[in-house]
C-alpha cells in the first residue's frame, strides 16, 4: 500500500536538487517553518513570500511553500502580527503551511539558477566562477561561459526575450562585436555586485546579473566590461517554475505549481503613452490555432483591443464571440489583409484614438513590445515600423524561408530607392502609428501588398518613419499568400505592380521621370549590419597603420557632443556660439593645417576651390538677379534641400547675409540638390480655431498651388507669402523643381536687401576640388571606411544608440569591396546608388553592384581626370551628407551655418576628418529660430488637462472626497478598515464597489461638468498643437510679418 508523502519527502528531494551545504554562510536555508512528518499534498513555489503569495497558498490549501528568498531570514526573537513578515509567518503556521527555502544553495547547484541561465543562453564551456571545493558536479558560485557569436546588442536582446520584458538596463562595453571570437559571459543571479571581482578575473566581456550598484556599474564601464541588468525578479523567478516541475516529477501524487499571483514589484511604464489613447488592432483570418494565446498576451499589454475578423471560416468567430475584453469588427465575406488594416485605421480615427499599434495574430510578434513601440511614436515620428532585420536574430520557431527573405530584401531596397526611405523590412505587420498621420492617407490595396501602398502614401505626405528592432519569429513557413501569389516570381512581380500603381495614384514619381533635382532620395540606404561590425577602428582606438592621422593629431579631450534644442518661446533664436564670437572668427585668418587632399596640399586646393565656388555662384545667381562685384573677403556658407521649409531654417539665410555684411565677406547658400526634396506638399493649417487640422497641399499641380494654400489657410492668415512667391516661380523658365522652389525664395530675399549668392551643390560636386576629395577616399578606401565607421561608433557610444542606422548607417565591406561615402547615378540610370571600391593590381575599380563598373588608375591626378571623363559621359558622382559638409568646411567656408540636425551630424564629420586626414574642419555655427503663425487663440495647459483627468478618476474610485457626508462613505470606510482575508475578500470588494456606485449616483452633475471641461481642454490642446507649431512653412506667413521678425532676430 503506497505511503502518503510528507514534508520530509519534499525536503529530501530539495536537498538533492540544491544541497544546503552549497549555501552561503550568512544564508538561512532548509525547512524554516513546519512539521517534517506532516502530510504533503500541494506545493507552491515562489520567489518571495509576499502577503499576496501567502493569501494564494492558504486559499490553495498548500502543504508547503518553497520560497527562494528565506522567511524568516535572520534570527527571530518574536513572532507577532505587528510586522508584515511576522504576520505572514503567523498566518502560514496557523494554516499548517510549511516553509522551505533553498536560496543560495539553489543559485550555486549544478542545475541551479545560474546554470539554468547559462543553458538558456546557449553558453559553452560553462564553469562556476568559484567552484565549490571537493565537488565534481560543477557546483559553485556564479557561472561563466562562452557565448558563440553576435554582438552585445544581440545578447541583450536575447536576454530581454528570455525574461519577457520590454526593457533591460545595460552598460555598453567598449567592444560590442564578438563575431570573430565569441564573448565570455559571467552570470550571477539576483544582486550580483559582490561577484564582480570574480567575473573580471574570469576575463568576462559581459556580466549578466539582476541588479547592481551605481558605482559598480561605473567601474564596469571603466574596465570596458558590458553589463546587462534584468532586474532582481526576472533574474531568478523563472527558476522557481522549473523547480515546481522538478518537484512534481519527483513527488508522485503531489501537486506542485509556481505562484500565479506573484509579480515583479518594479514595472516599466511609458508615461507618454499612458497619457494618450492607445488602440491595439489585430487583423485575423482563420487563426484558431494561435488566437487564444495571442489574445491573452495582447490583452495583458494593451488597453483597448480591436480584432478585425476578415471572414474567417474556421473556429475563429466562435473564439472571438466568447471574449468580453475585446472589440470585434467582422468582414463578410473575406476582403483581404489590406482591407482589414483599413478597417482598423478607420476605427482608430472614428473613435478618437491618439495611437494605433497593429500586430499579427499568427504568433510572429511579441505583445509585450506593444507599449515599447507606441512609446517611440512621439515628437515628429508618425510611424514606427518593426524590423526583423535590424537585429539579425531568430527568437524562436523557424528561420525565415529563403524566398520570403529574398523578396523582402529586394522590395525593401526598391522602396528605399524609389521613395527615399531607409527601411530594412518593408513587410513587418508590427507597427505603431500616430493616428492623426493616417488621416490624409488614401489606401486602396486589399491584399498582402497593402504595406507597399502605405509606404508610397507615407512618402507622398511626408510622414516621418523610423524602425524598431523586433525578433524574427516564423512558426509556419508554408503559410499561403493565396493562389498564384504562392509562386515567388509572380509575387515579386505583383509587388512591383502595386508600387507602380500606388506611385501613379499618389503622383510620387521615380527620379528617372523628374527634372527636379539630381536625386530625390531622402537618406543614405540603410544596410542591415551591426553598429560597429567591420568598422576597422572602434571607439577609443587609434587609427590603423597607414592612416594619415596619428593618435596625437586627434583631440581626444573633445569627447563631449554638444546638444542643442530649438527655442520654446515664440520669436526666439538659437545662435551658438553668439554673434560676437562668430564675427571674431571671421576676422581671423582661415586655418586649415598641412594635410593633403588627392595629392594636393589642402591650402592650395582651398584657394582654387573657393575661387571656383564664387565664380560659379555669381554666374548662377546672375541668371535671375543683378550681381554686383563679388567681395574678396571671408566666405560664410549655409545649405539646405530645396524645400518650402519652416522659418527656423530660413533664419539661417538672414543670418548668412548679416554676418557677411558685418565681416566684409560673402554669404552663399548652397542648394543641396543632390539630396531629397523631402516633401511634395506643404502641411497647411485649415479648418477653424476650435478644430484646426493640418492638410497636405501638393505642389504637383503647380499653377493652382498658391490658390489652394491661400484658401486653406484663410481662416488664420489673410495674405500668405505663397501668392507672391509663386509669381516668381512661374517665371523661372524651367521645370526643375530645385530651381522652382529655390529661385523665387532667393529673389524675395534679394528684394529685401540681401546680397547673398546661391549655387546648387551639383555644380560643386562637378569641380576639380571635390574630385580631389573623391580621389582621396577611393585611393584610401579601407582607411576611409574605418574612419567613417569609427566616427559613427563614437557617436553611438556617447549617445547610447543601439540602432545601427543612427545617426547614419555604417559603410559596408563585402567580398573585397568597400563602400565609399559617395553616390553614383547617370543619365542612363538616374537612381542614386552606393559606390563600392576595390583595388586591383595598379588600378582601382568602382561599381554600384548593379551592373555599372569603372576602372581608374591608382594615381590621384589620373583619378581626377578619369572622373572628369566619366562626367562627360553622363556619370555623376555625388556626396553623402557627411562628405557634403566635410568638403564645404574644409575647402570652401570660413564659417558654415548649420541647423540643429546638421550640427548634430557634423560632430561625426569632425571625428571622421580627424581620423582620416589628421585635421579638424573649421568650427561651424548652429542656428535656428522659432516663429509661430500670428494666430490668436486660447490654449489650456497640459497641467489643467491632467488635473481634470485625475478628478474624473477620483470620481470613480474615491467619490467620498466629493460626497463625504453620504451614508455610503461611512460604509466604504468601514470595509477599508476591515482586514482583507480569503474568506471576506469577495464580500469586501463587492461592498466597496457598491459604495462607490452609490456615491457616484449623487455626483452625476459633477461628473458631466468635469467630462465637459476635460473634453474642452483636450480639444484645446489638440488645436494648440496645430496652431502653435513651429514647423509651418515660411510661405504661410505674410511677407511683412515674417520679414520683420526674421530681420530683427538676425540683427547683429
């Protein structure tokens, strides 16, 4: 006859799993409360014996609680209910619940917490940081092992996935890539600071623990050791679930479970998201397999959930109907993925949501990331698109099918080239949207290709898109696209047809059909690569042998990066440094250094390059304005894409003229026509003062543009500048958008007394001086890429950036080719493409890796001549952003005026030049201004809105504050003062809820008043966000208003 298990049986099994001899001397392990001979039926495991866990154990009629953290911990002199711990132990003892703790013995055991961490991460050659003497099973304090590959970001991402958390805290190490050698990872669960010395002595690259002190983190940073902090709870809680499984297997007939009520007391919150209404939407079609589990997780991490059932024919409708925690919209019959997404968009707009997150229902996405994505959709970000290829890792399940991955990469590249995005994953369904940004979109595609139409519309309306790394999870590689689209080639052809059709509808044209500017692409193509991988020289290292810059020539003291912020006040300007210092700089002789560029001393090259610049700008400007004798003095430069930009950008042109006149020099604005004309429309405020909106008005229909803008903005501005501006535009006499947008603006500036000149950068790029810079980078391609990537790595390290595409993507190396920081395009193929360089014998070979190649002699003078000949044959070489300002500052300008964005990037340029050439370019200035449209309106404060929202919440949960004399207030107070027990919990909750409802019934009028005031305040803030924006185009202001305000700000 089988015997009944006892507490002693459980203690024996626990001793075999985690021998108490392994515990630290200070610890309190083993059976702490209870009778070893008592019968055992149920075991509950937990991390900590909190009051909630005690309630759960008693309610579950548990015989034994196995708590990782001991209670009692140290010597107990009394056991009373006057303390939380004493009360918990007293209640457990009275309920005949025993308590056992394995604590540090379980941490150090052969199959304990630290070893489980090592196994989950896939570490090899694992050993204890401090092996236990006389034991051969591998037990000991901590663990250390080899992580086979990837980089620090990938390791942190893997830890985040394993702990099911939206964030982990890290100290980024000096070296972040372990592709070639793997990483040594030390592990100490819980509070691991005391094991740091052991980890360092073990030669660890990364230290993984739950929590650690501030000064210990600083020490790791100084040692170049990376740190990943999961939080104490996440570092150990998983192992209590494993322990429950082992107890259940080792004690037949005994029920063993991990606590279901235990939660991490520390939670990640996203205040910016909490203050906005967030909808999470799932398009579903025949998802009965994944639906219950996915929805359970989504509901945990989202506020409001919408499911669009696209005509499912399986058990999906029944499963949806059984839930009362979601909203469901049903399509009958099936209409397609794109139609389901449009329904979600319409629902979000109709019901007044601020943010929308879309997530697939097939298990490919992690719902715990919903708020993380939503939190990124802030400021000027309109769409946050998940990317499975920013962090190249497969979280679980299958690898991506090769045909799908290949098509994704091909279409993503084509989207980038056509529209100017820098995407790495065009198809991921996990996205966050600012709902207001969805309003102007006109989407028609019903099928899987709808995201491609979305990108076209986003480009047309000038939406700001960023990507966020999400895990690559495939659970069904045989999933059908429907009919002939299961054929990869037909699917690829279909996707291209959708893009063509969407571009034709939106009027977004391919650069081959545009005379606007030499290339219409917005940013450098993003390459899916690691942040530092292949950089050649990492942050903190001196340049490699052969680099011209030595470590002594680089100012290593200049490690701080300036941070700038646009003025919040109206009619205010940022000028850094101030006017007096800028004038003083212009009075000083230009200092260049003794570097050589393309075989020519920089001082000599700058002399001829500056003369070419002035002559070319005078010729260009004289085509539409009278140009007086050019002054031979300092040259002040600024530049921007040809756009109808906001007044803060235009302020630079006024400052340019003021500084040039004050210094006796020349002000010259460079039109960056080799970059994207980033918007084909102007966002114009229209509507009423109470409910304004920003409407994109495209200038594709050129002649009617000013009329449409003036009509839209009429409620706020009577005589917008655009009307006079467009009269000049129609007289330009060419169909080049760059000139159509820039020339009228410049003519207006000169009519106001400006003496500045203008010149497209395409003419600068065709000069001999610029070709000398190109020759330098071609002949030293490896050093150029190393210096460029290392400068970016410095910036990322200083700013804590994990995205390899920020602030710009690295230059790529592959199969002996090295990417140069230049673009190439031609009359025959007018699409901007990266240039790759490869030295072969006594030549250098150039290619775009798409069919074009050129072989140049390996001599600087001959390279310059060969580039000149290529230009004559229609091949055009153009610079990327860093190289544009590098050349302007090194060879042309005495002072370059940047906006905030350009100033940020040019701090990378400084370090690039130092590493490559051994010189630092002349300092730049940073300028912007805030000018708001002169629209009078009342605007509540955000503090007012928050106070009203809190009052509304208090009316629900604390109505006694507003009705203290109500009889229900006393009833509620009685139950609040009554101790909660398992027996009275339900009655207590019902009584408090009933009391709240009774009091709320007497406060209906007060609630209506607060709701009305809150709605008014919310509407007022939304209106103010439109009316008070500093981003409105300068052409929306009246001429008199904007001229007076900008002139005043630019007065020295």
